[in-house]
C-alpha cells in the first residue's frame, strides 16, 4: 500500500498544468472561476485545442484516439482541468455516446462519428428522460417505428442539456410496445435538424438556460442510425450510465471552490474583521475539507480498482462517489452564499457581463440555486442508495 | 498510488483473522472479560506466539519490522472482534515510545518482554484539567541526587491496574501548560508510592486512576530528552490515534455487516425489515460513512511516514474527525436498525457502539481535532 503519487504521476500532473497555463485563455478561466456563462464558441474552440493535443477523448481505446493513460493519469487529468478551471470535455459526446458507439456500434458508425465527437464537429445531447420517465427511466414512451429504411419517431424528451447547441441527439425509443418494460427499447441517433423536432427552453431557478424539452413529431431517421441491436437499448443505456458515474464526484471542482471560499473570506469583512478569522466559519470550512479529502481518497480507491468488475461493468461503489460528491459540491456553494451575505440579492439577467453591485458576489447565488441539481441528475441520490442497497449490501 | 496489500501483508491479515475467527467470537469474549483484569492471558500468549506482539519492532530487536500498514491490519482485525487485550497501550504506545525514543538499554530490557508477552504497558497521560492537550501536565518529576521523584495524579489509565510498566508524562520544568519542560518516564507499576484505583470502562476495558506520591526512579527511567519530550509524545500519540482509527474501521465494518445481516433475517409485517426502503437507505448511508472512514484511516496510516510533522499531525487530525463522525453515525444507526434488541447488553451490536463512542473520546474528539485543523491552515 502506497498512497503517494509516484514521481511519474507527479511529472504528468506538471505536464497537464503547463498545458493548461499555456492554452486556456485568461477570459475563459475568469468566466469559469466566477461561474459565468461560457459561450458555445468558446467551449468548442477550447475542446479543439484539447483534440489537437490528442487529449480530447483521453480515456477511449488507443485505436479510436485515446491516450492509453493509466486510471490514475485519467484521474489527475480530470482533476487538473476542474481545478484550473477549464471546461471538461462535453460529457454527452466524449463520455456517453462515444463509448456506446465504439463498444456496440457498427464499423461505419465508428468511422464516421468517433472523429467528429473528438473534434466536436457534432455537438451531442442526450435523449433519455421524459416527462413520465425520470428515475423510472425504463417507463419511457417515445416511440420509434420502422418503415422501410427509416425510423419514424414520435414523443417527447426532457431535461435535455444544451439541446439548443446540439447537432445530434442519442435517444432511447420504444421499438417493441408489447415487450416488458426494459426490453423493447432501442438506442437511436437522430439529427437535431430533422423535420419535426422542436426544442423548447426550460428556465431553471438560477435564471439560466441549460435544459430543454425536445418534441419529436414523426421525425425520420435512417435505419442505420440504430446502435447495436434492436430492443437492446436498455443494456447500452446501463453501460452509459455506469460510465457517467466515474468522475461524477467532481473533486477538482470542489477543491477549486474551497480555494475561492478562502480567498473571498479574507476579502470580505464582518464586524470589522475578515470573515476568515471567524472560528465558526473556519470550522465549517475545515469540516468540508475533511469530507473532501476522504472523498478524494475514496475516489482514488475506486479508480485503482477499475476494471476489476469486468469490462464496462461499473463499480457499485461509484454510487457512493455520486452521493458524497453531490453533498460536498452543494456544501461549497452554501458556504459561498454564507460569505456574500446580503450581496447575494441582486439578480443579473445578463450574466455574460459584469454589472453586479459587488463584483465578487458574481454568480454565487445562481450557482447555489443551480447546484441543487447535482443530487438529482445522473441518477438521484435516492437511486444511488438503491444501487448500494442491492449491489453492495445485498438487501 | 497503490491500495493493495503485499503478499506478506495479506498473510498477516489471514493469520490474525484466523486466530480471532477461532478464538474470539462474542460468546468467547464474554468469558475473557471475566478473567482477572478483564482480559485473557491465553489470548495474549497466542498473539505472542504468532509474532503479533513483535510486529512493529526491528528485526535486530527480535521483531518483524512491520510498519504503519501492518499495524492498521492488526488494529482493524482487533476492532472487528472487539478485542479486550491491551495491544494499543502495550505494543503501539509502549512499543512506540521505546522505538522512537528509547535508549539501547531500555530497548534491550523492555522490547523482548513485550514481544514474548511477559509484560504489558499502560500510558499514564491524562490529568484532571488536561482534557486533550498533551502539553498540559502538572505531574512533576524533580531531580534529586539519585535520580527523580515523581508526584501527581493520572486518570483513566487504560490497563493501568494490570500493567507491569507505566509510561508517565511528567513536567520537569516550567509552567503547567508550557510546550517545553516535559519528560516521559518508564515506571515499574510496583514502585513504592504508586497507588491505583481500578474500574471497568464503558466499553468493557479496565482503567485506573493512578497516584504518584514521592515515587523514586533512576535515570534509566527517562525516555529521550527529560526536558523536551513533547515532540516524542505527539509522535507516539499520533500513531496511537492512527491505530484507533483503524480499530474503529474494523468496528464500523463489523457493525454494518451485523446490522445488514439482521435486516435480512428480522421479519415484521410478514417481511424482512431489510425490504423497507427507508431502512435500506439508512444502511446505504452507513456504507458511505464507512468507506469515507476507511479512506481516512489509510490516509493517517500513510501520514506516519510524512517528513513534515505539521502535515502528519493535520492528516491524523482529519482522520480522527472523519472516524469520529462516521463512527457516531454507524454506531447510533446500528442500534436504531436493530430496534429494542440493540438496546440489550446481550446483543453484541451495542458493545460495538460503546467502543466506537469511547474511541471518539480518546486522544481528542472530532470537535477538538476539527479546531486544530481550522487553526492549522489548509488541508486541501
């Protein structure tokens, strides 16, 4: 047992840091630090720089453009991007549909889509949740019928993140209405510019526009857009959701936020002294740091154990990362709220600019509101507890 | 970065798990607790036979050269079986002072007798006013022509009545709370002027309040620098805290296992209570608390080899905080999920809860260590 990073791992961390310093432009970094809106153009430009470096799809198999790094290197890479901070690669393409395509897709799909995902030539979004299918995802209703060489798709998806930017959507569709819930679902790729697709924005409590409803009205997709076998989509979805949980603890994000808390707490005064001198606040911060340190090590234990559960089978312990990671992310945003106190109030309808009364309070309240989502998306905390109950405790 | 046990460490784990699996179930423990002093000499001999009492000592001293990871393995196992025998005060603390600060002569006298199970130790540190501050010492050791004279009172000295040797923290110079002017003395428990009041503790161990009245010892009793022993005390107490963290992980692990097992068998409303979601989610949260604790126990273990003393101290403090919080949650919820039966002396689960609770209150509780971290700077 040796919990220290090796010299090589530390060298790798330095390499990633150096790359970030010389390639993330200051304005992008500032926006990330302050939790401001980052434009589609900015994100794509940054991800293309990553792709040029060969790091856009780092965890994919080498033959599809991956790096061949060790699990620990992947961990370091992700953590450094989150801490810098810079946008992490688009999860829907790189983390979700990409691995499904190279694992279950046809040769033609691999050849066409994988390089386009790496270079963000297509912006992907995820068509899973429906108004009646949230935690009970398998009860989804959106229908795809095969007519000749086309799928005809009708129904509605919701919570579709950044669908307003998307070129492509991967959908779970019901293709066999007579089969039992989990059977009869297929995994189909659809062009977002197809006739019959309507995207309606959903404004979230922070005032932002991240998620959307997507309506499908007899939308046509070529038959070859089916991934893998018909009616096996649930299997691919489970595989995908398992991938989603690795790295969902977002330890780097919380670390960066703790640094921000410390910085702000030395700047903001209360009763004539900086808040950082308030023992009650310091203890709350220390308690959060202890939990985060523990989570970081727990995550590394899961990382080190990767692959032991069989290829593509997620470690049920990663559910624990989701629960704790969400809790800590939310705690850090709560601490920031506590710091800014009365200056949380001003609401800025144009968060691209900087017109808050107190500049350092920028986006802290919206980020607090927005972060309530992290214990809901990607399988809510309660679903994660169900997974632990079954897969770990055997109850 | 490597979380695996080596081949030798795996064998060690098998060996202690095997020994305790055979000789230390909850019923057998009830017998050991009735033996003189509240623990079993038979078990102590078997620990010696298997080399476990010599684990952390160097080969040249007759030991096995084990490090912090080996201690973690043993302490976790001792926790899982709720072991009563004085491994912590003897091997971890007594052995720790000898290894880190003992002279060649002291090592030659005491280490073999620990390894062969001939003597046990107790750590006389706590005073009425000191609470968790290691520097707050009023018990005095004053020089005279032949050596030293010790006067003072020590409290809740675990294994104090049984121990052959007491390790006593004393003030040789300066004011009660000074950082310097402290010494550590090895005192035979039968020395003239020592009186003990012995009692059982909440977790089934035994402790004593020990009074020193004009106790005379020679220079051979002094471990390390008689006027500047605080760094040594902090070092050994950090190792003891780390060992307690590992013991607590063993206790939590077994508590959760026992509770989940109970949830599978106990039926109400015609079904196992483990089929109720509110109880399942509680158990899932206990699992999360356990794994966070396990990670921090490993972190403290790793910190034993940090060169920087402050960094080591902060890591151990952080581990103690996490263990305290996880231990309280798992301990309390284990009782809750057991229902009425969890409240009885007869069921083993309550005894795990009690030991976890006493660990939280030993060598600094989570509030104390949280304050140290918040005053000591950044962990992240």
